């Protein structure tokens, strides 16, 4: 029921990489004469994860199939159905490219959305210490919400006592040997500096 919360924000493509992808997906509908116009809106829907963009993708795909059936139903290239289908495909390609550029540039200009799971307490985004419902962070006071008086608003929460320091474990024999050698060396150096001082 309780998951780890929101993860750290995912890295976005670098400036040059994002521009190359934007140009590629903007040119794809135009260069394919509308046949691949659905790719730009599919990328936009995947990147932004907005329901509106997914709905536009499906509507655009339906309009593409509608005009494509005109092209397929035409007996020759001089038929009126071929003209209607090609004009519709080209108009769809231009409209898709224009909307893709508008929405993608607007999405890239917005700051990444970061949710702070600890809200006003100022904890960093990403994974932090576990915070169970009904518990509070030590050293804070209870916040007050709404027009109702909170009887616990001015009651400070006592912080936890410091953890006891464990006694020193016996040192390993090698450490004791090194310590003894260092003591001998320091005594030898002290004798040498006392002899020079005289």
C-alpha cells in the first residue's frame, strides 16, 4: 500500500540532442507527405504523458486513415478522390508539424515537475527517510490547516535522545603492533630533538 514515493527526476536529453529530435520529428510528417504524420504526435504524447496529447494522437490517426482511404479508393491519379486524399494528407502533415513544434517547445521550456514527499519540511526530492502516516518529523511543531484551531499546534515534539556510544572493541594484534612501533619512533625522535637542542 505504501510505496517508496516519487523517484529522483529523470534526466532530460541534452540541448543538442533535444533539438535534433525536435527537427527530425518535425520534418518526418512533411517529408513523408503525411504518411508518417502520426509519429510526431505519438512522440509528443509519450514525452508529455498528457491525456490531451494522447487524445490528439488518436484523432489524428483516425483522420489519417480517413484521407488514406480516399487515396487507396482512387482508380487513377487524376481522380477527385486522389486529390481530396492528398490535400487532406498534406494539410494534416502541416497541422501536425505546427502543433508538435508548439507543444514540444512549450514542454521543454517548463521546469521539471518535482514532488517533495515531505512537503513543507524541506526534505530533498527523491528518496528520503521513511515517513509513515500519523508520524511526524522530530523537532517540528504540528502544522495548522483550515479555520479550525489545532490544539497541538504549539506543542513541540521532543527529539530522540542521542544514541549511546558503543565501547571500543579490542584492537586487532596488528594494530597494536603498529601502535607500539609508532610510540617507539616518537620516543626516538624526541631523544634526537633533545640532543640537537643542547
